[in-house]
């Protein structure tokens, strides 16, 4: 005799096993820090103007990238890649304004361009959209500038002259992005592997 409808056993649908999801790879950077005078001045301007950038002021040698290797292997690869890199000078330029972004452009000297091209050869970390012909060396002052604030900020920029016109880079740092900050992982002193 068939069971009444309310008493029939209904198969419980199988709960699918949790699909393995890959965590997104962290974004790394290879950066140069500005001299302390310029760093302090940029931070003071950010505070005075009520703006922020992504982490502390830094000059990317290439656009942020993900790596196919472990962090330890990445450090080793970069150590080899930078072994013969000498300290270099960065010349500070003027302000560049893009929608939502303000930065202090640095001149793309032949030396800096050669270093940019060289660090793009890092295995397992191909060039990104803002590398190669799109590469503009810079120190970001502000990100996320809203259209209604742009004109006031632009008029402030006309009055701001950086305290230095150049600075020397004697080390590069591997960084990892996270939580709106840029965290230093390893420092590579320059000139140690040169004669």
C-alpha cells in the first residue's frame, strides 16, 4: 500500500562538495623609495589636502604583478636579476593629473628605461598594461579624487613645488600589496655585485 504523500520519503538532494577555489595571487611590486625629504613632503601634502595614495610614496619600477613562483623563489630571482644594478638618480618632474589620480611624474631617463625593461624579464611575471610603452615613472599623491574636488586640487597643485629636483636610489624593495597598503618584503641594495 503506498504511503500517504506527506509520509513518503523524498530524496534529499546531494549537497555539492565545496568546489576548490583558488585564492587570488598577491600583487607584488618592485619599488624605489624617494629620499626622506621628498617622502616627508609628499606625506605632509597628502595630510594637508586630505588625499591618500596606495601605501607610502613609492616609485614603481614596473606595474604591480602577480608571480607564478613562491615568494622565496621570487626574491632569489630578483636578487640574480638585480645583481649588477648600480645606484641611479631619479629626476623629479611636474604634476600629472588623470581622472581620479594625481601624481608627481619622474623623468624617464635612458637609465631608468633600461632598468624598467630589464626587470620585465623576471620569469613568471609578464609585463602588465602599464609597462613598456605605457610606463610612466611617478610618485602618487592622490587616488580616488572625485570630480567635484578636482578643480580645487588642481589649483593647489599650481602652488606646490617639490623640495628636491632629484634623488638617488641605492636600494630597491620587493613589496606585496594588501589592505590598501604596500608592505616591504625584501630589500635589494644596489651596487653590491658590481666591480
